DNA sequence: AGCACGCCGACT
DNA sequence: GTCGGCGTGCTC
C-alpha cells in the first residue's frame, strides 16, 4: 500500500530565464519540508545541486516524468512568505523580468550564526507603545483618512527644522507610531542613508528598539538577515530602510510609505529595475494597506496618479515654504570672477546671515562630469564634429567632446559666435575654495558622497553640500544659496527638471523659520515659479507636455536590445500585435547589437510585458551563434535617458 | 547557466 | 576503426 506522496513545488534560485518557474520534487520519507523554506534540489542534466525556494506542498504533480527527490532543507526558517511571493511575482511580470531576480533583491543571503541566535532567542512580544500626540500640522481627519486601509495619498510634507530633526521626519514618525499603536506594521522606504539614520533615531525614541527594524546599504549581510528575520515574527514592526526595505516581510501591514519618490535613488539598478514607488503601489494593493507618497512637491508620477483621481492629496494646514529670491547673473554685479560667481544681492544676504548662523550652499553633484557653456550667451558648448557635449577634462588635458573625444580646438559658439567658454557644474572642491576666499574668516564645512555629515552645529559656517548630501543644521540654516541650477537643468535627462526642483525644495526644507533662499543662475519661468511658490503648476505643465508627446510618466517605456536581426523581427511582429505601440529604433549599440525603445499605454503594457518575457525565454533557449542575447527591460532606470539622447 | 547527447572530420 | 569537435536541447 503506497503512502500518499508529498510533493514540494520549488522555484530554483537561478538567473536563467527558462528556469524561472516552478519544478516539482518528491519529498523523501522522513524529511519535513515546509512552504517558504530554502531547499537544495538536483537540477539539469548532471543533476547538479542548486538551491531554491519551496512555494507549495502538494500531493500530486502534473509532471509526466518521474520526480527527483529534494536533496536537503537548507534551514527550517520559512523565509519566503506567501505575501512576498505574490509581490515578487507581480513585480516581475510588470517589468518583464524574473521572479527569482526580484526575490534576490528582497531576501538577504542567509547567515547561519545570525539565524541560530535568532531561533534561540526570538523577540518576545512586549506591550505595544501608546499612540503619539496628534500632529498639529495637519487636519486630524485628513490624517485619519490617509491611514485608512486601501487609501492612497500624496502627502505634502511640512518645511522646516525642529531642533535636531527636520519637521517632516517628526511627522513621518508620528504617523508610523500611530499605525503601530493599532497593532499594525509599517514599511518606510527612503532614498538615502541619511534619511534612514535620522528616522531610525527618531523611531527608536518614539516606539523603542524592539519595534523598529532597519535596512540599509552599510549593514553587513548578517545584520540585514537579522532584521529580515525580525519581520517574520508575529509582532508588528516599523521597517525603515532604503530601496530594498520595500520588500521586508512584516505581519499585519498597515502602511507603506515612500519618501521622496522623485529621487533617482528609488530606481533599482539591478534587473528587473523596479522603482520603489511601483513596488509600493503593488504591495499596498495586494495587502490592503494604506499607501503614502511623501515629499515636498509631487513627482510627475504621483501627479499623474493625483490627476487620475487614483491618489488623494493631503497638505499641511499652513504653508511655511521659505521665500526664494531669484538673482540671475545676467546684468548683476558679481564679485571677483576668479572667485565665486555670486550676484551681489546674494553675497550681501549670505554675509548677513552668517552673523546669525550656518548658511547652506547647495552645489551640483560632485563627480558629475562638468560641461562647458559659451561665455557670452551661456549656450551649451557642443562638438563641431558630432554635436556632442564638450567636457572639461582633468588638469592639463584639453577639453574634448564627451561622445567622440575630438579636442575642442577652434571652437566657436553656434549661437553667438563667441570663442570663449566657461565651465558649468563645477566640482564641489572648487566651489569650496572660491567661497572660502569670498568670505574670509568663516569656517567652511563640506558635505558630499565622500564627506558624509549628518548634522552641523548652529554656529556661523558655510556649509557646502552636494544635492542630496545636505546636513541638518540645528534650528535650521539662516540662508541658502542654490548654485549650478542651470547646469542641472541642462542635463541630458528627462528627469532633469523634477530632480532639480526636488533638490531645491529639500534645501528649502532645511531653512530656519523666516530665512530665505537665493537662486543664482536660473531665469525665466522656472525661477518665477520658485519665487511664487507655484512649482506644482510648473510640474503640471510638464506632465501635460509629456502627455502630448507621449513620454513617461504618461506612457510606459520598454527597451529591447540584442542581435540586429532578432531585435528587428521582434519589433516588426510587436508593431502588428500592438497598434498603440510606438517604436523608436533601431539604434546601434556596442558590438553589433541594436536597441529599440517602445512607448506603450499603461493599458497595453501588461500584455507587452508578457510577450517580451516570452521572447527572452525563447531567445535564451534557442541560442544563436552570436554571444549577444536578447535583453529586455520595462521602465528601466536608463530607458528615459536613452530616449532623451536618441531623440536629440 | 551547465551539461550530456549527437553526428561529422583526422588520428594512433 | 575511434577520439573529439562543438551545435542543439533540456532541466521536475
């Protein structure tokens, strides 16, 4: 009499597209296998042993052949929760990618020591902390509505600094503790280590260490795994972390919050390139939790959702946005040109603010390749051979074209004929040097990727920070100078405007009450909107234009890249089955490969993603003689920029 | 990806 | 006769 078979459905942990599905294995007698566990299984011709995740235990298999046995259970911890599996499945299908690729982003590698310690000493459920004092910055009904299950909200954060922390962080912590006090978990995903550090500090104060779980890039794999395991416990928890925190397992999810979703750091650089915002939308929908996109100005994607009526907005009761003074260079008297190029109004204002306390100088990201502009009309200097941007190279080397490396000899401006240029987007070290000379005797503090700084004291200093690396000044800065705006806006990127605005608003949020910001080299509608606090109008107009010319976020973008013949055949067949598809290409990329970028309406995108995924699997299984294989990405990190550069 | 199977050319 | 080239196909 045969016993009822026990069959484990297993997803191999493999990057190979054709293996990104479930395989059935027999569970041998005497072995216990549970869903979510990592197991070792024989795979392929030589029955090589591979690891995989058990997705299900069943009693019969559709498979015609004889089943192989599960070799071993790696650990009895059920690391892959059903919620995570369905999230990963949806994220993968939305991006025409593999589920295993998403799981690799979501589940940290196992640490044996950490796991043993956790199993011996599981977190014992303490009493939940009591709810925080209600916030006075928002209408209580609005806040309550925002936290309703299934609610989706763009949450406009308040500006300002409250002693040691940005006011916005207190509000976030207050909202998160409110949800926790109801016995539900919160997942917060932020762009930057700085936000992780601040919020973690505040959250620990608010709800205690045992209810906070932190994920960030600086952690060792062991630490990451240990925080991951904390989420698997039955007690609710507040998870705070960068991109990958959005996947953290928690019990009874009540709120998914994404901070500054316009920030580029929310775009995952690994396949299948999911954006935190998209993952958050899917997770909130699947779990029924509330979704909050929190920022000072909405991202274009958030704005689109607001205009569709899919997302509500919640604004602070009082608008405390600091005043912005545009002080264009043109016609303004600047101090010694060898030193800082500063309009005199800004110079005087900074000098005065320095009597009171620190002044923030926000500069272009250091390390960004600086460009050249005409010294007369400020038109961007372009190569006379290929129209590529001219770049200033390292000391001693000549200026060259960034695309074709042609030296920029005998250059003249295509617009006004001038033959002299000036650098734009200069590096931070140089700015620091110049400003130090312009304000002798004032201490200069640098903050950028290399010089990490969370806070500066409230005494007079010039704090020169790259965008995104601004330290918090206790009590806020007395003034801010927003430099290099023009070169930020001139970048060859479709996200130039939104990222620039976001960076500026962030600087504004760090000002002390009543302090002003000076916008030095930007003119026209953007400067006017900044001064008039009507940035949202600017973004609405931008979104309208994107709709008109069919650019994200009003359409989705898919990219295919591979051998010319294969890619063209695929593009042709897609053009027939998708009448709404707009194909841009083929564009030659490295070593014989070609690329197409497709624009597709949201409604058609899921089907296109399915077909592209099928094409990838097919291409991987029938390997042609070329070593170049078909690659596909959906809304990938670089698709926008590829489109921008190919359409110029 | 790996790995085995398979069906053609020059070797002790 | 057979050793081994890599093109082809599969993985519960």
